[in-house]
């Protein structure tokens, strides 16, 4: 087995545990199998390099689900999850990356959705004050690409727990951060909520984990996203504000 991947699986084991314990608690309240809730309410499908869980279950997930269902204890479930993670390909969104950022092409409403992934992994957080110039350079390059490839784009939107944090919001036009709101529903099969449990080294955050697990007895099965310490927030603003903020000319008419 790949030693780097094996070491990463071991580092992520507490993260997998948080997700499986949540999935088990939710499955019991919903009266559904753990394997189904793990598919729809954790990001394990993506962590196994399978992308968003859409349509019929992929064979790779079916094999994982079979082993998960057969595991007799949480420890056995975690051992199996680590094994599958080590055997799985790296996650890939298929989107071009601009440092720590990427984006989706405009949707039917002309909205560009932006995403953050830590690709600046060292002993200092990618959102640290000393790295602000680096992140702004990432974003300037990305929005220059948006302007060139998608001049028809009219708005920028995002959805993440990160919008609770000033260190992240300061990277964007003030009106964008000020637009943040808690949506009526949050999908839990990505990192928009789960990412808050890992630090920039991919180590678990004990305080966030402990608070989350302690609150599971009060889990609302109709709105499970409300159990997270930091709610995923939605934001939206005109794209012209971003061009001006990063010192770019407006898109051609």
C-alpha cells in the first residue's frame, strides 16, 4: 500500500469516526440503514474519489457499503473505511485550480460558484494574515479567467461554513460577505459543513468534534445540518464587485 496514503488514512481516522457516529445516530432516528445515510449525509463518497453521490450506487460504493454493513463494531467500521480510502483514487473535482480556489461555469442564472480547497499545506494556515496576498493573487487569477472565458457571468455565489470566519470573508468584496445567510436546507455529502472539523494539517479539531458529538442525542432528523457547530452559509453578489476588488477591468459587453 502507498505509505503516504496510508499515513493520511490514519490521520483522517478521527474525521471518519465523527461522520460515522453522526450517520449512525441519524440512521437510528430515520429508521434507515447506516449504509444509506453514510452515502447521503457524509462526504465519504467524495473522499473515496467517487465525486458527488448521484444516480445508482457505483460498484466501488456498493463494495464499501457491504463491508460497512458487515462490520460488527465502530472500530471495525473505521478499519474498513481506512482500507477503502487507501485503495481509492485522490479526490478530483475536474475543475481547474487557481491556488486554493476553483469555480464552476455559470449556471442558467449566470451565477459562478466558487470553491476553496487547502492546496497551501504547511505549518501555517492558508487563511493566515501573512498569506492574504497569496490568496488574493489566487482569486485575481481565477476571476481573470472567469472574465475571459465567461464574460456573460453576472453573479458569484458560495456556500460553506467558512463564511462564518472573518479570515475567509476578508478575501472577498465586503458586500459578498455581508450577504451571508443560513439556507433552509444544507446538503451534507460535501465539505461545506464537514470541513470545519479539520485544521489545515488535516488533523481533527478536538473542541469542535467534542461539542458536535455531545449534541448528537438532540439531533433533529428533519434538519440534521443544524447540529453542526458552524452552519454552512450561502452568499451571493454581482460579479462586477469582484472584478473591481481584485483590480480587474469589467468584462467586455
